[in-house]
């Protein structure tokens, strides 16, 4: 009888250990796929800057730096988004960051500045470098040009030489981080579904997972309008569905 009780207790113990292990593995998988605090801060910073919400931007800049986003990373987010939201929004964002840094310095907070962008030593033309980067993001060679670029060759040149060479080539942020900033801006501006669709696909190409992009849309709930969030979730659902067909 005693031996039977021992076996029963052992079986219960083993079952409990297996259950805890499975729960731990599941939680670890969820944690591995979750957006980091720094990534969530990038979303919030980009979203508020694009909409001109400077008071909220100030708060999320403090939050991002508290979460160990470096000063140069925060600055690069604000520099990057001017290509999508314009110089005025970007400049106001940079001015807000300067105010935040002054406040933190006054409180004795020493934020890490992090690496600065390294010098580009590629001897190819900026157009060729930008084209190569865009092909890497798209995941295939570029065949032909969309109608708007045929109509405006200048736009094609500016996109390749400036956006994808001058900006994307800077190494303070990764391509993956830059796409996160980009979709944060486009989603927050609203009524840009074709561009949002394109950049959500690029985001998947550079390594963002479906669950992470869903979490991205949930982060937008606290930074932009219900209409913008609904539109973003709708476009993401369509993109994910098409990629599984």
C-alpha cells in the first residue's frame, strides 16, 4: 500500500513538473515573439511625431530613454520619419527631444548616446546603392517601374538616391527597425492604405513576425485614432491572408 502511494505521488510530481515546463516554454515563446520595450517606444515616438502630438511625444521620449533606447536611436527615429511625415514634423520632434534631454540632464540622468552612423565608403552611385537596398527589402530584383515613377522620373531618383541610400543605408537603426518606424508613421497619418500594405509586406520580409505586427497595431491604440487603428488592422489582416494563400 505504501509503495502504491509512493508511485502515485511520484506520478503526480512528474506530471506537475511537465506541466510547469510546458507553461514555461509557452511563456518563453510568447516572450521571444513579443515586442521589446524599446520597439514599443519607437512606435509611440514615430506615431506621436507624425501627428504633431508634442506633449505626448515628450512623455514617450522620456519613457523610451528610461527603457534604454539610446539618444542616437531616438534621434534617428525622428530623422528617418521626415521622409514620410515631412521636415516640419521631424524638426519639431528633434526640438522636443532636445527639451527632454535638457530636463533629464538637469535631474542628473545620464542617458547612453550609443553609436553614431558610420561613414559610407561604397563607391557605387547612390542610385545603384539605393536600388540594391530596395531589392533587398522587397526580396527580389526590381522589374520595371510603377506608373507614377514613369510619370515622374524625379521621384524614382529621389526615392533610390535619398530614401534608400542616404537614409536606409545609415546603420544607427537596422532595416527592421526602420520599417517599424515607417509603418508607425504611415498608419498614424491615415488614408495611406496602399503604402501601408506595401510596408507591412516589407516588414514581414525583414523579419517581423505576424504576432509582432498584431502587437504593433495594439500599441497604436494609445497613440492614434480609432479609424487609423481599424484601417491598420484591416490592412494587416489582408496582407497576412494573402501571404498564406
